[in-house]
């Protein structure tokens, strides 16, 4: 259905060409728009705003990954990570990631794909990017910080796991 709830058809002129949408916003943005908030048995309302949100989300992920890579040493040796030195924010984001993994797995098992994607989206955007990355910046910027390696490890682990959770929707 279109954004106003009308059935898409050639005669109404409200259909879309997926190739045009992909060229303008990207494939992952289109996948996002077709999945997020959708529930089984209901018609999907397609809007360009959803596709734009998907593009913005992909851009947010790109920036978070680029930030992480820019703040890693050439080849960080995570075997030297002391988990006893994790800070409160490290423990918080790891706890939220564990909860998210369990919830998304349950949603996917129950074929609730739109809900699963919405949860991953909210975690990456709100908790990981808007909170954790901002809290960890001082430890990453200070090359002499005693907790820098732990910050790099947690940043890497959370980003990798979040990408695995996102993979069924935006490979």
C-alpha cells in the first residue's frame, strides 16, 4: 500500500519502481523500509520517508564503524583485555547487547521480522551510537589511558555482534 493506505496500482499511478528507489537510496535502505515495523498478516504501507530513514540508518552504521576503525591500533591484541577493568558503561552496553540478542532471536523464531529489525535499529542508533560511543570517546582519544584496550574491545565486540543481528535485514 502507499503511504496513504491505498493499494498500489498502475491506474492510480502510485506504484514504485524498486530499481529507481535502489538507485536513489541504496538496496539496504529499501530492505529496511520493507521490513521495519511490519507484522505478519498486515499490509505494508510504503513511503519514501521510510526509505530515507533506512538510508540514514545505514549512514549512521557506516560512521560508527569508521569511528571504531579510526580509533583502533593497527592490530589490537584483545588477548590482553582485562575484563575486570570494564567500566560501568562497558558493562551496561554489553548487558543491553545480551538482552537484544535474546529478544531478536525470539522475534526471528516467531517470524516477527519487523519487530526484530526495529529493536536492532533502536539499539544501534540510540544506545550504541548516541550513548556508548559518546561515553567511550575520552578513553579512546587518550592513547595513555589504562582502559583504552578494553574500550576498543567492547566497541569492536558490540559493533560486530550488532552487524550479525542486522545481517538478515541489511546484509
